[in-house]
């Protein structure tokens, strides 16, 4: 699965427990009719993937959905979901026009008014 959107927030890496479990969260805002603010967590060595990204960038994140069951001290069972990222990449602003320079508007060119009738066939062949 994947999520696409603009980075709203990148958290600091957090370390938990004696074994050094690491987690880092990023919030991505989807760009659709009803934008969603989705928190995606990266864990362990995947936390370093966020080092090269900044707030405001358009990204695509490959994710896994995770679910957990927990029984509280009163015996009630609770369920929790999380979105875990495992790859992130920058999206180009215009997917179809990669590496193509923008075309200037027509009024940026001067009209060619100095053409002679004799110059109409100046091809060398």
C-alpha cells in the first residue's frame, strides 16, 4: 500500500526500552477533496530514511497497516492500529513532464516581420 501527500511534520527519533527500540513519526497531508493528516511511523533502521526530507515536500510513502490487541488490567480487550512506513520517495510536481523545460508563453517571442518573399526557400537541399 502507499500514501501520497505533502509533509506537514517530521518528528525527532525516539528511543524506548533497554533494547534501544527506535521510532520516528512523519505527518503527511493528503491532497484530495477532504485532506487527511496521516501519521506514519518509521521504526528501527527505517528512521534514518526521513533524514533527507523536509516539511512541505510532496512524497509517496510505502506502508504496512499494523494492528495490536491489548487487554487492560480490568480485563477489557482493546485494539490499536498503526501505519508503518518502510520506504519514502519524493514526488515530482508534474509526473508526466519530468526533465522537460517549461515552454514560455507565446507573447514572450517577437513576431518575425522582416521576411522577404525571396527568403522562403533557403534550405540547402
